């Protein structure tokens, strides 16, 4: 799934931080700080982190 096709719900989108400038960035929940997504420039899909109890 490409980044352009993702629709975030809730109060706001993730807060994005570039972990490697121009190459990779990670998305974090702006409320609790949990890592929720990742985008790498050489991979066309977005990674979504899913946790379960």
C-alpha cells in the first residue's frame, strides 16, 4: 500500500521524523508517542505497525 492511499482517522495524523534524511521516516502517535508507521525511499509501500495484547 502506498503512502498516498492511506487515510488516517482519529484526531490527527502521525508526527513524522526523518530517521535518515531523504531516505526514511517514521510516524509516531502525537498523543502517546507509539511508533505507528514507516516509510523508506527505496520501498514503494508504507509499513504500518500493528500491536495486539
